[in-house]
C-alpha cells in the first residue's frame, strides 16, 4: 500500500515539491555559509519525493548550532517551502481520494520549517537511530 500511495504522491505532489527543495538547495549552495542548508534541503527533497513509509525524528546529538541554523533556514527558505506544502495539502484534501496525500503534505510542514537536527528514518524503526 505504501508503494501505491508513493506512486500517486509522486505524480500529484512529490515531484513538484522535490524540485522546489532541489532549487532551494541550489540557491543556498551558491554561498559558502549556505552549504549545510543545501545539504539539508537535498535530504528533505528525497523525503518529499517518497514520504510514505518514512518519518522525520529529532536527533539527540543536535545542539545549539542546529537551532541557530533552523532560524536562518526559516528566514531564507523554510517559510515558502512550508507554504507550498500547505497550499498543496489543502488542494489535495478537497477530494476524498486526495486526503492521504494532503495529510502527507501536512506531515512535511514541520520538517520544512526546521530541517536541521532531524533525521529521516523508516516508519517501522523511528527510534532506532535516536
């Protein structure tokens, strides 16, 4: 079932959101200070491309630098990526068939606002790497 939902997701939402994350990563990679943010953006692009069966969990070893980085991320790229997830999620929830896809978009909003200090793991082992 996860594979079917991921394939439907890929067509209606995933490819577009992944492209936005890849573009945000390319823009952030231009500066030296943006390289860690670009890497985080590309990691989340994979999550946005294939979200069913995976989840984002906070890392225990993430410290104050990830908090500061998340504030910078929110200002530079996070707000418009989260807005894209919100708009896409609401549009998909209009139809009954699209509700699971819309909920997956809403699941991606917190990680799009603050990606540093999170790790993407399979849902069957969300506490394995904490």
